[in-house]
């Protein structure tokens, strides 16, 4: 018999809650797929750096095992390379990397358990690391799970485990978690803000880079989406999610497929949980706070604010339940599946497959300029004779401005320079002013939802404050529109 081609192997790392890590080897799929006894051994790792943190500044960590062997790890992804969440730290080189004295920063002590599995999709090697991260002044439990094997087998097993166990791609390498513990700070984000697509030559390269970047942004901010952590986590995660949904829409002409549509449906479910939490944050810190200050001591306003805070807490509880449940874990794995399987290429066998394949391989600037032209003309059409627009018509302008802004932000690195920065600044100002007017409408609907327990007078007072703001917001929005029209597009067709 002639052996078939060897399937490419994939290694994915997951963070799992330490109290649940002991259940991994007993999980149904794992227990049924075992091909032998588990191998377990003590694991001791120490991470070192120079006194001034030179390696960390370069996104590196020097790791020493219990046997004294050292290896240099890349713990932060390189800025100009695509990134797959869950990628284990890469060994940069195996020879002695020290340029000067190294000092220990943190360590891991625990056990490493290995299992060989024979799953329906192929053999998978499972490795579980469970123990404690330690630094001079602090320590905490930690657990990592690594799956290695054919990509389909790894993805399938990860999905089965995620249905039962709280695991996600880690937001930071274990060495970076140790560094942060030693310094008493949060781990550094692997990715932040919008993706930089300057290095992407084709449409498909840009799509893959953008999805990987924004998945990592969402993973980083998810833990901060809880009461007591402040509003920034929810805000940044919502922005990251909106950017990701925008990416799927921007690239739909080239990469539309059922799997991408299903992924977007999952993102919409999460958006529906993020939205109320963010809306109540904005209301309580903005219009609500302004009304409470203006009418300080009024018990009716105090009752409204108390009811609004209860709504905010309920919205956060619903969001946290979504993020801690299997739905979010499935969503992240679906995103990884898009990056690894690239299902949009399966459309090459369809009637328009050759055309779609050509679009995937199209030069990115040409694709981007055509799409930006289309969205710019749509915005101009919606804003024609804007001075006479109703509130509903201005809302449509806001939506088109938002769609253009996300696309322009995504492709801005393709046309660096003053003109692009000026266009983005003025488009952002327009969306902000239109958004401010929309926030007042949202505030009215929020207070109207508080129910009969809130005095009608207080609801009316908030609605009055909101209405008084609309006129100024409209005036500023019209001025921002004129400024944008004077600048015009900053991209060029090639």
C-alpha cells in the first residue's frame, strides 16, 4: 500500500481554569480516545531576563527547565506577521542567547501530563500543564493545555472539550503571565487597535491577518468585561467586535461563504450582549450623571439612577454569562476554523468560483480603493441636502459614516500620509457628532424601559435634558459634514 500525503500538523495552546483542569483527562471524548496510560512528571520552569528587561522589550523570554536547559522563546507576536490565536511560544534559537547577566523573574511549578489520543479525525497528542506561577511577592494557580496533531483533529477535539470545559486560547504566553505577575501588572496585549494591513499583498492575506488580529484583541479584553473592572473592557471589546464584523462585510465579495456567515451570526449574538452593558455605561457616566448633578438631592432622580444601575448590573451579568459559557468558546474556535480551513476557497468549484478565487488573489490596494469608492459615494448620497434631514435620515447618515470609517481605518496603512490622517480625523468627527445625537435617542429609550417603579417626572426630566442636547449635536454634525466634504477621499485608484 502506498502511504498518502502526510497531513500538516498543528499545535494549539489553551488556557483552562485550574480548578477544571483535573477534569481534562476524564472528559468523555478524551477518555474514549486514549491509546495508553497517561505519562505524568514534575515540571519546573524559570523565566529570566536582564535587569533592565531587554528580552521582554523585544517580545522574548529566556526559559530554563528543571534540567538547566535554556531556550529563547518569542512570547509576543511580531507586528508585521499574521497571528493565529492559540499559537504556542516559538523557540527563537537553541544556542546560548545571553548577552550579559540574566536574573530570574518568575517560575512555574507543577506537573506535566501527556496523553496519546486516537480521535476520529486523526491522532492527537495532549499535554496538560497544571501548577502555580510564582514570583517573589505573589503566586497564583495556572494551567495550560496543548493539543498537537492534524488540524482537523485538533479543531474537532478542541470543540468537544470547549463544550464541557472552560478553555480558550490564552491571552498571553505563560512566560508573559509570569513576567506580569512579577511586575504587578496585567499581561501586555498581543494585538491592539485596528489591524495593520500594510504588509498584506493580496485580499486573502489581508483577511487572514485582520481576523487573527481582532480575535486576539477580543480575547485580551474579555476578562475585563465584568462589574468592578470599569467600562473600558466592554468598550474596547465592542469596538474590536464591530471591527471584526466590518472585516467580514468588507471582504464578503471575495470571501463570502456559509462558514463566514455563521461566524458573523455568532458575533451578532455577542454584540447583543455587549450593547446593553455599554449603553448603560454611557448613560450613567454621561447624560444620567449630568441630570443627577443638575438636580442634586432630588429623590426622584436618585430613584431613576438606582434603577438604571440595577439595569447595568443585569446587563453585565448577562454579558459575563455569555463570555464564560460555551457559546463564546465555540465562537472563538469558529474564528480559528476560518483561519485554518479557509472555507472561502471551497467556492472555487462553484459557478463563479474562478472569479472569486481571482478576487482573493487580487492586489489589496485595488480591492480596497474600489470598496472605499463605493462606500464614499453611498455616504455622499445619504447626506445629500443634509440640512433638511430628519432625525431618522441623520441616523442613516451615521450608519453609512460608521461603515466607511471602519473600512477607511482598515485600509489606511495602504495610503500613509497627511491626507489619510486628515480624512480619518474628519470622518471620525462626523461619526462622533452624529453618534452623540444618537446617544440622546438611546438614553430616552433606556429610561423609558425602567418600568413603573421609576417616577414619571424623573423620566420626563431625563428626556427633556436629552432633547435639549439634540439641537447642539445636530449643529455640530452639520459643521462636521461640511468639513469632510471639503477634504474628500484620501485613497487613489491604481
